[in-house]
C-alpha cells in the first residue's frame, strides 16, 4: 500500500519533453497588412495627399476586408486587400 502513493506522485510530476524547435508563426494579412495599409491611408490624409472624401471611400471599401478578417478568412482578406490596393494604386 505504501508503493501506490509513491508511484502516483512520480507520475504526476513527470511532464512531456518540449519540442526542439517551435513552429514559427507566419504573420497574417489581418494582423499586419491591413494595419499597415490603414496607417498609410492616415498618413496620406495628414499629408494632404488624399482628399477626405477619397479617404472615406477607401475606408468604406475596407469593410469586406475587415469582415473576412472577423470570420477568420485570412486568404480571402488578402485577395480583397490586394484588389483594393490595385484599384486605388497603392502597391
């Protein structure tokens, strides 16, 4: 009877070995590119490169990109963002 609690104690202390090299996460479109594009738009608005009405139109067109991000559809968001940038000559 004394052996069983000792075995249970040893089993509860043991942990699985860690992976040798953790997988490196690839930055997603939703986390990096959308934010960078919004920063560029805001900078262009401050620098008077964009008219406020054009800025508002581009932000409205970012709606489907944001929705794709919300739904976890990173590839779709990337396609929509690339098309939007092409249409407004941000490349």
